[in-house]
C-alpha cells in the first residue's frame, strides 16, 4: 500500500543534507564506534540503533529544517531518514572492519 502523504523527495533531500554536515558526521562517527562494539559482541539491536539515530541525529536536523523552510515533516519520513542513516553507518562498519 502506497502512502499518499509520504514525501520521498523530502526524505532524499534531508538524507543528503544530513550526510554532508560536518557536525553530524562527528556524531555519526561516535555512534559508529559504539555500534561497532555492540556488533562485534553480538548485542546489536537494529530497532534500538535506528531509534538512537532518529533521536540523536535526525530529529534535531529536522527541527532546524522545519524552522528554515516552515514545512512539517511527519514520523514516516523521520523513520525513513533514520533507517537510511543507519544503513550508511552499518555499511561503513562492514567496510572498515572495526
């Protein structure tokens, strides 16, 4: 079922914006180190990790975006952005073999 209210363009734009910000890169680096430790111990939980990315990285950036552009971004978009950022973090963990 396709959600008519889901805005793929906003998700793509915000994901790229978040990816290119240096402050957020530093935060993601800290999360990456933490997640790599948990992954290696076998205690990694994707659901909790996605929630962490959403609360620590995505929500503050979306608040800033909403303030700048005056548009409301819903929870499905926030979750999609968090999922995309978590995938990027996990890909770096696998590539760099922490």
